[in-house]
């Protein structure tokens, strides 16, 4: 019969199209990377004449502004805190007021919650004034465990692999269950 052969080919083509669509959707979906620090004022590794009244950290995405989600430590070479109040979140920017008068290497340690809900952190230095101490503070940043945070990217990747595997399995079953052809 001619119609069963055409019908079978149509099902195979449709299955391949669905599977291909799933694969392409997985490839074309946006990367679920965490936000990242893209700029600082003063700039990392730069030298400024005097410590400004505030530091500005700019991130690639809007940050969560929940209480306790953001922490910034600004330390002079002897690891004395230079922060003057809590950080202020303004969309993609964190503004940290600082006390004046530091001279030398200033270490900035930061921790924020990325727009995907995952905490990210880092550290950078710059020099204020004539350089004073050329050595940076080597205090370890405050580590807060993020054991409760589950990276959403991993969940999506596992689901994507599962969907593609299920589509491939469905295609294999369809090809395997093809009706027996009778020749007249």
C-alpha cells in the first residue's frame, strides 16, 4: 500500500523535525551564566590621588536587593575597614560609601546575589594617594555558605538533556514500531 509508506515517512519526518527543534532550542536558549562585575570606580589596579567618598561596582545584570544579599568590605593595607555605612543597590550598581584618608593599596571584597538568585563574590585592589604601603590587605573575605542555593543552570541543563533523550527515545520507538510491509 502506498498510503502507509507515505504516512510512515511523514511520521518520521515530523519526529525528526521535533527532535531537531528540541536540539536547536537547547542550543539557542540563553546561557544561564551568573552576572559578573564589569566595572569599578575607581578602576581595579588603578591609582587615584585620594580615596573618593564612595566606590561604585557595576555588574552585568540587575542585582537582588534583599536585606543581607550584598556586602562590601573596603580595607586599607593594615586590613582596617574603610566602609562608612551600608552599600546601596541601584539596579546594576552597588554604591559603597567609604571614609577618607587612606593612603596605599585599598582592597575591595564584595559579595552580591546575582539576578539568577545565586551569590557571587570577588575582590580587587587599587591604590589611593602616593602609594603608602605597596602591600594589600590579605584578610580572607567573609565566607557565607551558599549550600541552600541550587544553581538554576544545572537544573535547566539536566532538563534539556532529558528532553532531548526522551525525544530520541520516542523517535527510536516510532521507527521500531513501523508496520510490516506486504508486497502484493
